[in-house]
C-alpha cells in the first residue's frame, strides 16, 4: 500500500510539474505578447488556457481518487490536500496569463503597455516568467533554495507594482484614462501572479518542513498606500 | 460511523455559515465605509479579516481531521473536499472586503468613490452584500432557489463593472489618474466578490446535484472588451 501511495504521489507530482510548465509557457507568451502588441500570440495564450483548466481538473480528480482508494492519514493526507491547493493556484496563474493576453487583444492595434511604463512591465513580465520557471523546477526537484528565489522575484514584483502606481499618480504621468486603467490592471495581474507562485512554493516548503499553517496564507499587495 | 460523519458534516456546515456571516459583515461595513469615507469603519474591516482567516484555517483543519478519521469515500469525500474549496473562496471574499476597506483608508480624508460613479459603486456594494447574505442563507438552508439569486446579483455586478470602464473611458470622464486607478481597482474587487459568491454557490449546488465538474470553474470578467 505504501508503495502504491508513493507511486500515486509521483503521479501527482508529475502532473503538477506538467501544469506548471504549461503556466510558464502561458506567462512567457502572454508577457511577450503584451510587450510587443502581438495579438496572435495573445490569442494562443487565451486558447491554451482551457488546457490548463482541464489538467487542473484531472489532477483534482486524481487527488480525490487517491483520498478515496488509499485513505492516507497524517502527513500523507496533508500532501494530497496540498496538491489540491497547488492545483487551484496554478490554475489561477494560468487565468492571470490569460488576463494579460486579453488586455493585449483588447487594446490591439494600440499598444497595451502604457507609455513611460514599457521597461517596468517588461521587467515584471520577466520576473513572472522567472518565478514560473523556478516554481516548475521546485515542483520537479523540491530544491528548497528555489523557494527563496521565488520570494525574491515576488518582492521585486511588489516593488515594481508600487512603482507603477507612483508613476501613474505622479505629475509627470501623461497617460489618458485608458492607459491608466491598463497600467492598473496589468500591474495587479503581474503582481498577483508572483503571489500565487509564492503560495505554491510555500506548500512545497511544507512538504519538507511539515509546517502547515504557514503554507495556507497568501500575501497580497493590493494597492500601495500612497 | 455514518452518524458520526453526519455530525461532522453538520459541524462543517455550521462553520461555513459562521464564516459566511463574518464575510457578510465585512463586505457590508467595507462598502459602507467606501461609500461614506468612514475610515474608522474601514479599520474595523481590516482588523476583523484576521478572524476570518483564522476561522478558515480552523475549518480546513476540521475537514482534514474528518478525512483522516472517518475516511469518507464517493460523494461524502467530495463534500469534504468541497468544504475545503468553499473555505478558500470565503476567505478570499474576506480579503476582497479588506481591499475595499484599504482603498477607503488610503484615500482618506479624500473620498474613495470617484466623482460620477457614486451611485454605481453604492449599487455594486449593495449587490455584494446581497450576494453574501444569500450565500449565508444558502449555506444554512441549502435552498437551491438562492443559487439563481446569487447568479443574478453577479450578472448585475458584471454589468456595472463594464459600465465603470465605459464611464472611465468616455469623453465625459473628468477624473484624475488617481480617480481612474480607484475606479479600476474598486470595480474589479466588487466584481470579483460576486464571482467568488457564485463559485461557492455552485459548490453547494453540487451537494444536491452531484455534478462536480461544473462546480470547479470560476467565472471571471476581467476587463470589458471595449
């Protein structure tokens, strides 16, 4: 039974990695599409999100099947419940990539990145992609050092998120309301993507530390106090 | 054993109702604070969110204990997993109420509702409170008619969300960038609150219909295609 459970967990882990890979591709394409106003690339992200949703549902079904058939207890049970939560966060990260792609499509043929914020959003996009890559690697290798790297990327995202609002609310901001809306939504999406990456990473951390409660909260920088 | 499980489920249900009640109080206070620039009321919401978070963690612990001790299978198992998901959504609804309160505090002593959008945001606030109340009642009574009412409130929220963007992007918009940022964030929060209410309601629907997959997706109107 132990052997069967171990194999099931490997299956769960493999699927989490697979979904994280799809999320990485999605956020990479979405942020590139956003940066270059590439509507075809944005469409690809929007279409592909259904696959991420489907894989997440399949993973949930597998986790429920493991709970039903193998009746894990104690730490094993918490690992399976963690997988359900990681699946929900990864699915949400896919949604966010889709939202960024939708912003690109909505503004096309205009550029989606507001003037004066190009380098900021390119950097935010890179950090999101970096966080997604590190998260995939973390899920694959359970290398705890990656958790700090994901936190670092998230910290930088939070700083850039604040800087977007500082820019938009400064006297030098020349954007029209449409640019202000885009900057607000895009910054929020980029920042939330990092939050979810940290949230998943903390759950992986739990698997090695057993510290459950610290893995259930999500950090959420909403809007800076300016 | 069946009796014990039944009692445990009643305990879970009671706790879901309790959290939903706290969320209802939070969104009621948050939207009133937002409407009247009442920073003291906003502070109350911000402080009280920790209680919601704590209750959600406690509920999760109870659900995990039920899984471990009573090893439910089939539909019973899915009910417990559903409870974990509902807990996560309710906790998120509490976060959103807190975000709306934070916007109020951030702009104080200025008013947080941008000029020209007062009636829209008051209406969105009422709909959020209505959805939260109906959701609490649904969790308490499992009266399926309430699911449609929650969907209706959410549909109206989606329409108002679109109308906020139409207003902000119209020629008549006189708001400065700060007002545009506030309108964008506040509208997004109000609209997401409704999404989560529908998401929880669908899970309650599952408990009566057994249709699991339809209860796992979340509707998410991001930004209107203008």
